[in-house]
C-alpha cells in the first residue's frame, strides 16, 4: 500500500491517489502517514475526506501528530480538532508540548473546549480520564420512534450509538437500552417499558484497572460513568478499555522484568531513556546482592576446607530464584486479574508449601543421587539434597507471601517479582547451605 | 447478593427470589451459581427466564456446568443447549468429559449440531475455532428497510447485530454495513450504495494471536471470517477476542516465569497439577546450572589463593541475570505485540549494546569504587568493574538475540525469558570473571 502511494506522489497523480486512499481503512492510513516523510504525509492527509481525517489523525503516533499540526493551516487544523471525539482531543492535548497546545486551543470550538476541560480535570488513570462526554441520551417518556430520531440527530458525533442511556431531567441515570432492544421493539413502545433498569455503572474516580476488570466480567461494549451525585457525565467504550488492558499488562511485564515502567515503545525510546529505566533497579539489586556476598565471607573456612562446596553455589542460587519466580508469577497474575484476593493468603501459602515439598523432594533427590555418584561423597549429597528442599520451600513461600504483602500495603505486587525475590532468596539459600554444611560435615 | 439469595432459599420464598433474580445481571448470576451448593444453584438456575438462562449458563465455570448438566432433566437441558450461541456450545462440548458430551448431543437440535460440528473441525487456536456461525447476512439489492426487517428476524439469535455482512449468492463476502450506517441512511437506500467495500477479513486458519492483533489495530467490534474460497463462514466478536488476549498474555507470563502454561486458574488447580507444570523447568534449569558449577571447580586454585573472590559470585550472577531479563522482557513483549519484527534484530542489538555500555559503566564504576574503599584492594576493584561491564554487555546481547532467534525458528520467544537467560549468563559471567582475575592478578 505504502509503495503505491509513494509512486502516486512521485508521478504527481493526485486524482488517482485520492481515489486509492478512499478505499483504505483508517488504521492503515494512519500507519502509512506515520511512516511517510512529513511533507508527503501532510499531502496524503489533505486528500482525505473531512470526516475520515479526524479518525485517521486520532490513530497516528504523537510525533506524527505534532509534525502535522506544524504543517497544517489554522483552518485545516480547526476542522480536525473539532471533529475529534472529546476523549481523543483531551489525550492529544495532554501529550503535546505547550506550544502545540496553544496552537490547538486557538482553533477549538467553545463546546469542544468545554468537553475537553471537563475531561482534563480528572486524575490520570481514573475512569473520568478515559471516558468520552459524547453519547446518546434518551428520556423515559420517549417512544422507540422518537429514540431513533434522536439517534439519527446526535449519533453522527458520538463514539457509539449501540448503547443509549436513559436519564431524568436532573441527568440521573435511570436505565439503559441497546439499539438491539430498540430494533426488536415496536415503534410506539415507550423507553420506560423496554429499558433495563439494573445498570452496572462506573464512577468518575474509579481506577482504570478496575474499569477494565468490570468490562471483562460483564462483556459490555460501553459503560456509563456517573459523578458523585450519580449524574451521568460520560461513557467508556470497549476500544479504550482494551488500550488500558494493554497498558496495565505492559506495566506488569516491565516491573516483573526488573524495569521501571516506560510508556514509550521500545524502538522509539532513546538509548538514554532505556538505560534510565533500567539502571536504578540494577544498582539497587546489585548492592543488595553484595549482602549475599558478605554472607559468603563468613564461611571462608568452610569452603577453604572443602572447595567443592563453592561449585554448588550457582545451582542453589538459580534453583531458589526460579522456584521463587514461579510462585510469584502466578500470585502476581492472580492478583492482577482479580482471581486471587489478599484474604486468600493462607490458602495460597498452604498450596505453595505442598507444591514446594513435591518439587523440593524431587529436585533434592535427583541432585543428591547425581552428586553421590559423581563425587562418591554421601555427606555432600545429603547437604545439597536437604539444602535444595529448604531453599525451594522458602523461595516458594516468599514468592507467594511478598506479592500479597505488597498488595496489602497498597504497593504494586509486580514489584515483588523475580528480580527482588531472587536477591532475597539468594542470601537465604547461602545461609541455609553453609549452616547445613557446617552442621553435617562438622567443618 | 449471594446472602440475600441464600436467605430466600432458606425461607422458601421462591416468588420473591424469582423477582430478585430478574433484577440481576447475567455475569453476577453465573458467579453466584458458581459459588452456591449444586442443588441450590440448580434451583436458582431453574427460576431464570429461558432466554437469560443460556447466557448465564455460558458464563459459568465448567465444573458448575458439569454439575448442572447432571442435575437438569433432558427437556430442561435441551432448552439451554439450543439457546447457546454456537461458539459457546462448541466450547462447552470440547471442555466436558465424554459422558457429558453424550448427554448434550442427545438433546441437541439438528441445526445447532451442524453448527457445532462445523466449528469443532477447525484446529485449536485458529480463527475458525473462536468464531461463531450466527450473524446477520444481507444482500446487495436489499433496501435499508428490508435490512431492518432481516435484522429483526434473525437478530434475536445472533451474537451481534451491529455489524452486518453483505454476501452474494455464492456466499462470497461483498461488503460490510453497520447498524449505524443503516440508521443514518434513508429507508429506500440500497445496501450496495451504502456498504463499505474495503472489508478487512480473517481466514479460518489464521492464528488466534494474529486475530487479536488485527482487532487491536482496527478497533472493530466484530470481524468476518472467510474460508479458502473466500466464502463467509462466520464472525468473531470482540468479547471472544478479549478472552484470547488474556489467554495469550497469561501464557507469556507463565513462560517468562519459568512455568509450563496451564489453562486452569491458580486456585482451582490441584497441588499436583501446579507441581507438574513447574518441575520440568526446575529440573532442566537445575541441571544446566550444574555446568556453571563445573566451571567453578576449574578455578579452585584462584579462589583458594584469594577467597575474597568467592564473595562476589552472587552479585555478578544476579547483575548478569537482571540485565539479561530486562532486555529479554522488552524484546519478548515487543515481539508479542508486533512492535518488533525479527528483521529489526540488528537495530535492537545495537540499541542494547549502547544501553549495556551505559549501564555497565555505571554499575562497574560504582562497584569498583565501593570495593576499592571497602577492601583497599585496587586489583580486585578493577577485576570486578571490568567483569561487570562485560557481563552486562553479554547479558543484554543475549537477552535481545535469543528471543529473536527463537521467533525466527518458530518457537515462542517467551521461552527465552529470564530463567533460561539467567542460567546461560551465569556460566558466561563466571568464565569471564575468573579469566579476568587470573589475567590481572596473576594467580
């Protein structure tokens, strides 16, 4: 697609280009404009139909948006900005540098400006910040026929028309009715009779993670958002919720990989930026690991007497780390999806203890036998076997308990993922190891 | 809600219970029935309206479904099964034990049976296996008015009515039209004139992960699925795609945490099952780590001469592991979301090398200074500083290259996550460490 467009531009076949663009989907168009040089991108963008242009614009990367705003004339910009859905316009404004915001605000309609200001006042990551203020509202005494008329009137500018919200004169949410309900009813039916009165709703200050969980549970395409006085102020649509799900998942992956969360994409992030999001964790974990090293200096006598003991250190550390991260991964995921609650802590711990016993015994026996055969040294085999069992027990317990404790303390459980747990388990493993060795082998 | 229902049952207030149930949402109802004792659950279930019952049933956990099928009479079961959407019915059949499947199939309508068989023939995780065969199809020569009539006729039994698909007589997909388009058009307009002819479609054998990516890109609520002859055979709706997204994310988390993927939830999984999904990785990684240990035995002389060297082993291993998993987490995520392609390998590697240089120099210098001050030993400080720099370089390179190589070989990149990379980096770290030590300190 991109190649064809470049060819049209090179040959100055703008009429053909315009025809070709009309057949493309908005998502593809925005991707192509993202990849073209700014001037060519602006050229393509100007050939789009007005109502399509705003949709394509809202899907572009913010860098491309910034370049386009610089290139476009005021009246062109005006058309775009005022055709954006209010939530997309608010996102745009919160992402642009101050000078761009000034240019945008100068070209905005009073109504759109009011809507945007409304959205910008909600805290980041709240339901209010991801909702849109444009939706179809109906009254209880309307008929199905009148409702369709209202949908035709306001529907062109709203993000979804398929779920309509029924409000009273004080804008309190009274019920919800879908276009499916409307289509399957008679024209003269009253909204009051066909609307669903059990409305699952969100509040403006709900956390976006909870919003995503609610959508997940109920499979809605859109949900209403009410303020503290229970008045309908906006709706959230499924496409924005999917973005939230991706954001939250990415954040968990990053925390669990020992990174500070970074909203920019990998390829777009600068080397300095990537380093900045890694170095603090690395420094912190490195300095923590020196404590583990300090433990070793206490047992110099032991490994000077039996140097073989040193060679098991990596295996014990890795096995402990891996056992711990297995448990923490499942617990962190369970807490994130809502399947596990902090009140399940004892149930989970007891589960991990039993799993640890099974895994620990198998690993301990396998390794014990290997060592007994390879080194013909039963004492070392027993020391290693016992150590592994205890290390797995402690690692799985910590992998279960630390994320739960974090959640209880209001921290993100993903902080307690493998990097941190590995460091803690390492220190404990070595303590256990040398104490058992000293005890059994009378070093 | 659950408490109220239990109270109604205890007091045998079934009329009130029925009224109360009508006000509840299906997702809540299925959750409550999941938690009630089977007999009470069946009692509640029988009080539901017929058209609601199938929806509630499809949302229950499969254990509850199994118990209910056992309790329900044949004619009751018949109503449920035939009111399920075909894709939910197919899921049910593929999850139930053979004896239940027999009971289900005995109570199924011929049309529903045909639909289910159609769906069951597609490979697991393909677009065909998650699509549904029930949708609204229109013809090009229909008017908007006729289309609404068709929607009213077939709409009650289809999962979504909001996207309608236009087909010719051979069932080839000719276009797509949304209810929004229909509502904003005149009654006498022809479908051929208002339909969108650029249809983004899926093929029955597309991988479900690619399906999810396509939905993500285009923000559709439903997409058409065509067979190899480009005939429309089904549609996929956004709610099923969200389930796929969760499944794929869960799988990545599990692989990256060193677990074999397990579709059951944590709390529902037995201890044996949990242990089974962990032990293979643990065993494999433990035995791999013994190679690292074997490396250490080669350098007994070195650490017998300078026992202090042993105390830095944990810190070097952890720093290497963490550096590697930072890189692999970002690369694996990028590959999963489609942001990074295997052809970006050199670009990514060069990025990681520069990030590694920044992080490695900072970590090496900080640690070198600490050691120089703490132990008054410049030689050791230099050895550790240099080792850290090299270890971080190698760890980040492997963290970048291994997932990409896995992808290129058709393996899941998430296999190359921290557990495996840590093990490999550990062995390399110690080799580097002792070689540098021997060289600089002339041991």
